[in-house]
C-alpha cells in the first residue's frame, strides 16, 4: 500500500526487480486502513467501503459499503473474527457482515480533543510473539512452542493468542453507571463489543504501558531513594471476577 498527498494505492511488486506484477496499481482510495492478506486476497477498508482484492489477478473480488463510524472516525485496522469483518478506529470498534450491515458498534470518546497518546505495549519476547501472530493472520508458518522445553514461553504465547481477542481504549466514558469520576483504560471484547475490564486514572493524559497477556499496567511513579522514577504495577479489574 502506497500513498500520495491525499490518496492511497495498492500494488504487487516483485521484490527482486521492483517491477509491478499487476497490469496497473489500484488507486484513488481515501482514508485507507492497513491491509491483511488471506486466501490469496488483500483485504482493507477505505472511504466507508470494504475491499477484497485478488492478489493474482489485480481485480476486486468483492466490495461493500458500511456505515460511518461514530465520532466521525475512520478505521485504521481491519480483522476477521467469527465470520465478521471488524473495523477498528482510535476510539471504537464496529463489526459488519458480508453485506456491510452493522452487527455491533462500540465507541468510547477520548478524554479530550487534545488527547494524542496511544497505547504502548510492553511484552517479554514481543518480537517472537508478534511474528507468530502475524504468520497466523497471513496463513504462513508460525513458530512452534514446545511446552516441555520452554514452558514459560509457551504459556506466554497462549496468553498473547488469547489477548488478541481484546481491544484497549483510553476514554472519559465510565464503564458503568456506578463508576466514579475519572478516566478509564477499558478492555473491549472483539467478539461482541462489550466492556470486560477497566482501570481508573485520575490524570486526563497519563503515561502507562500495558502488557495485554497479563492485564498488568505499568505506571511511572517517583521512587523513593533512587535518582529517577520507578514504576507501579496495577492490574485491570476484570468484570465478573
């Protein structure tokens, strides 16, 4: 996926020669998401429209419109989950069927218009695990984890695979009517858009890092007796536990 000043285009390029393998690039897409590749097709969304492009034939296999996301947002990422098409934006999640009909739509407003900090993920072995997840999404071979030889890594891989089911949003919307005032890091289940966990902050623009495999959040604090700041580990409250 390439971009000009205002539009994006899609092309298949030979890695050895740099020459396009398609007759011509597909272009003119506005607000295009990152793409995923599965079953010989490239999937992405742009301008409130989902595209499925055949890799071998540089033609559009399928395309359908979907409703505008809440808050006037544009999705930056797409996924498949349980036969649904997921559209993920900065503060929301929408699932649509093959006709573009919304199955569910979740939106949690940002704490303020100036909020620009995004989620940072801290994870042990992040490169290895990311490669495994990426390979699984594209249909390629994933690294093999052998519990008997590396039980910690294997457990970590299973936890990260489970964590991929969830989306984390920072919002000023309380998770329920009984919640106190504040700002919230919320855990959203991608299967139905429900809020399943949260952590309350007092600061509108906090600094934090999340490990999604354990739901542990690291927050910088001034550590006594040291020259620099330390970290406090907090755990998300999980609904139903």
